[in-house]
């Protein structure tokens, strides 16, 4: 019974793709070489069950299969890790392990395609929503992931649900995107440090060339025949930067904002900068649906935002309910002895306020 509920909850959340899945990821590097991997998690169809998870070394788990049973690939954790999961603690969306490897999942509808599930290979079948857990549990470097990817068969537990793609980052700042198209895993070096959703990463990079005219600062003044044209205000060099919430527009906007943001001197300042940049990608509830048709009245479709100091293995996050930044310091976790555990992101689903003291 538990297995059926487990599968049903997942499919209820993930089986519909015509709602906002507007996740936006950026990666920053401070001048002290600290690496910050940050992203939003957006889902407008329903409030998901969001939790932070702490996984000790030696913890074992098994993949979910299309029949709702957890009888797929079994793997144990060589490395302890922590991250944020959705619906079930096995479904880590974004996390980092004690070796300094970070991995994250982003929706990738209509462009990815996994191999069809084959019961004969169920022992190496790995649900796409458990790939992040597998990466964090088993590997210390990107190259190790690339070498091992053909040893598993990544599957979708519901053929009607969206496919996903992944961002993998190490403590040096190297980052790759993993996309599976026609059953073939493809890795792309992500030097720009941005990821959204569909179309594929290579298309998104090509599309950046459409915005070659944009630049920071102001535009003009420009002689225009007998008159002079002047901008109406500062920032006119970015006039034409797309502001809608489609994945291509968010990719372009994120690429320009993070590229031209002032470099920060240390990890924490870069973390706070990442949150400020990602504020530009918060999706208000309701805008993804016709007027009066929104299925929920959540505070936002952006349910949580995470910024991970990969270099120092520290996770920061805030949620749609509580914008206060919370911190999880992995260096203070004894992954050899701690118990497997998970906890809600919000103890109370309300925004705390602090009264100003007036003398």
C-alpha cells in the first residue's frame, strides 16, 4: 500500500506539464574562488511536500519502477550528502555531498527522451527523480559520473510525465549539463553557469547570440538626423532583455544578470548576491493561468530558492512562506554516524516579521 501511495503522490505532482515549471539556475564564483550554485524551484499546479534531507554514509536506497514498486537499482552512499527533496526524501531536487559535488534536477519537457523501461534490466533501472541522490551518494567528481552513466538505465516512472535534465557542479566551478535524448546521455560543459528548462542546452546557448546588442550601462545619446536621441533612464543598454517567464527568456535574462553582476569577494556575499539575482525569477501565483483559473492560491509558484556554497559545503535556502535565509552547514554533520533524516523546509508556514523599535 505504501508503495502505491508513494508512486501515486509522485505522479500527481509530476504528471502534468502544462503548469509552471519555471526553474532557473545560476552559478557564481567569488574572487576568492568560492563557487555558489543557486536555483529556484517553481511549480504552480499544487503545493509540493518540500523537505531538507540528510543522508549518512552507508545509507541504502532502491529505485522506483513504473509499477510503483521500489525494486530498481539499489545503491548505497559512499558519501554523505544533504539537499532539498520534493514529495519523498528519495527525490532530491538539489543537493551537495561531502566530497564537494553538487547536483540538481530541472524540468525538460518535450525535448528529452529516455530509453523505454525494460523489466529485464530493472536491476540497473534508475528513476529520473532519484538520479541526483545516486550522483551524490556515489561520486566525488564529474568525470566519475560521466564514466558511470552508461552503467544505469535512467527511466521515467510514468511515460506521460515530463523528462528532466541535470546540472552537476564541482568545487572548482566546473559544471556540466546532462540531457538524455533518444535514450542517449549527453554531457555539455556549462561555462556560462546558467540552466532553465526546454529547449536543450545547446539551443539555449545558440539563442544567446540573438542578444549580442545588449550591454550593461546606458545606450546613447545618438545623433538621429537633425535631432539627438537619449535614453529615458539608466540601464538602457539592456533594453530588449526578455522579461517573460518562458525558459528561453529566463535563460537569457539569467545569463546577462549573472555575467554582469559585480564579483563578490567571498562565498557568503556571493550567496546573498545569488538570492538577489534570483529574485528576478520569482513567479507570482496566477500568472501561468487564465484569469480565475489558477488551481491554487499559494504565496508564489516559486516554492523555494536554494544557494549552495559548494566550496565550503554550506546550503542556504528560503521559501515562498518564509523569505528568511536558513543555513545548513555540512561540515558540522558527522556523516559517518548521523541517522538518515528529513524535515519540512518550514516549521511554520508564515512570514516572520520583526517590529522596528522606536524610542
